[in-house]
């Protein structure tokens, strides 16, 4: 009985095929390879680059992967060793970061800015006031015309490019106040500014803008960092620089073309950076 049932089933299947109209063969599904480009380096720099490259990622279908912040020097070594495709830096010394086998692209100037907690009713400070805050001679906002609230000083590690700029042009070599909180990552400092009443810190203007902190940016000597484009802002900027293995220029050509395009320059300018000519 079982063999007969099998025969009848086979006959029925043949009759159904014979009565049906011819069908097109099903297309073979082919999984297209996914191209991934990896970036590492400055935390604030990768925030800016991720924002600028969002249209590129959509248009070209290339997956962009931004690794956890490793800092500029480790990123340069990683790019040299082929651990990732592109190193991202915010540097105060572009001439000092050249490495054998790497090509540099200097994209834009990024102002160093001071940020205050959102509830603090202060829009700007003078250079002298900032120096007094960061060297500990002023400890309460009431001393600067603000509320009776302790000043919480947030700063970066000494090898950070923004710290070096501020040391050279504003703070000198004096020690931070005893209660100052030192951060090794810009993202952590920005979060602390958001969460800590009475706080003040410094960071990348571009990263602050992208993270919705434009209203918390302080003027310095009554000049806004947007004045950097007119050479008015008193603090020198960092430079947003990409470094990639020279041998990979052809493979990276679509990316390299895009980051130097008018679309990328416009995106950088919208976030407060000054694109290179």
C-alpha cells in the first residue's frame, strides 16, 4: 500500500505540472559583498567625521565602523600597521604627525570651546576669568556675577591637543584646582557637563554642535568661536586630519574624494568648523 500511495502521489504531481503554465526559473539569490571601512582615533574627531560621512555611507552602501576612541598617536600606529583603514586626529601640530607610509589630509580647523551646564545663566567669560577658574582662584559662580553655586572644573588629560593649546595660550603651567575632574575622553567630559550643575569644561566646537550643545558654548573675551572664520576668536583651533596608508589610496578613492568634496566642506562648516581652502 505504501508503494502504491507513492506512485499515485507521483502521478498526481506530474499531472499538476503538465496542467500548469510554464514558470520562469526562480532567480538565484546572490549575497553581495559588504565593504567596511574602519576609523579610529580622536573621540571628538570621529564624532565629526561620522556626521559628515553619513550621506556617503547611504549613497555608496559602504559600512563605516568607528572604533572606540584610541587617541591620535595610537591611531597613527594602528593605521601604519593596517589594523584599520583611516586614523582620525584633532591635532595642534599637523606637521608633527607625519609617519612613513601614511598620507595626511588636512580637512578643517575646529575651534576649542568652553561649555557650561545648561542651567547656568552665563553666556561668556573673559580670558582672565577662565584663567582664574582653571587655576583655582575663583571657586564660586557668584564671584563672576552668576548664582551662588560652586564651580565644578572639568578638564582633559595633559597630552590632549586642546589642553596643550589652552596651556600655551591661556593657563600656563599652573596646577588645576584640587577638586578638578580630569577626563581622558571628550565624550565623557561632554556628558559630565550635561549632568553636573555648576560645571564648566572645554571640548571640540564641532562635536559640541553635533551633540546639541550650541547654547552651552561660551564666548571668550566677548567673541564667539564662530568668529574663527574671520580670525577673531582668541584661541587657536585644532586641525581635523585624516591619515591613511598610502598604498591603499586606490581602494579608498571614493572616500577620499568625498571627504574633500563641496558636500563635505558644507557639512563641516554647518557644524562650526572652518574647511581648508
